[in-house]
C-alpha cells in the first residue's frame, strides 16, 4: 500500500513493514523515541496519541509512561506468542499467516546496506554492541540469536563469546570471509 499520502498514524498504513513502524516514532515523546528500535523490532509502533504504543501483530494498545522500563521479557512474550500463532497457522488471520514476520533480523532486509547491519546491533549483547562499528565495516550483522554474527557477503556464521570479543577479534574475522580482504 502506498503510504506517502497517508498520515503516519493512519490505520490504513502497512505496519507489518518495520520502516513504517519506525517512522511513527518521529513525533513520539522523548522517553518513547529513545527506545524506538527495540519497540519496533518487537512489532510496536507509536499511535500518535499521548503515550500509547500498539503492537501490529496482536493489535494490543499499551501505555508507555515516562518511568516505564523496557524489559526484553515484557515485549518479547507478546511477540513470541504472535510468532507461535504464525508458525502454527492460527488463528486464520492475515496478521499471523504472513510468509514471515518482518523484524530487523528478518530475511527480507538488505544486509548489504551498512545502515541495516548497524541497526541489527540494537538488541545485541553488550560485548558485541561495543564492537558494532568494526563488525559492520567487516560486513557482519547481529542475527538476533545469542552471540551469533553473520557475514552479509558469504553467510558465514560465527558465535562470539564475552571473553573473545575485542578489536583484534574483529580484525581476525576478515580472514574468515572470502569476499572481504
């Protein structure tokens, strides 16, 4: 659906697209704007009213107050339920019967784009988050699964533990990929 003529908060927008969800946070209050990537990755978008956020996959509307804590569990439980319904093909609802649920880790993203790779580190563990710039330059992105990184050129997957995460480790990774020299 063409969204250019619609308001950011029009219900006719296709909020299954993460970029569309992220755009809704442009005018959100500061406390919501600061966590926009985490909220969007879990299917939420800003409704444009007060402090209300809505989950695209379950249609639940939640208040997000200034003192609210963004805990991974709070948002991921609802998202995992939506994914489970999607995998099981129930209920017979277009929201859950999509081919795949788009997130920043979805296969529909163009990980050849440096900004997309950089955005994948939003929910990465701290030891990977601090090395994100070097990893992105080496064409790696965070998969969203534990400590796993994937090369956007050759699909090489590597798991990086807390102890081995360092700037020299990033330099060593370039020898693993046949496309990056």
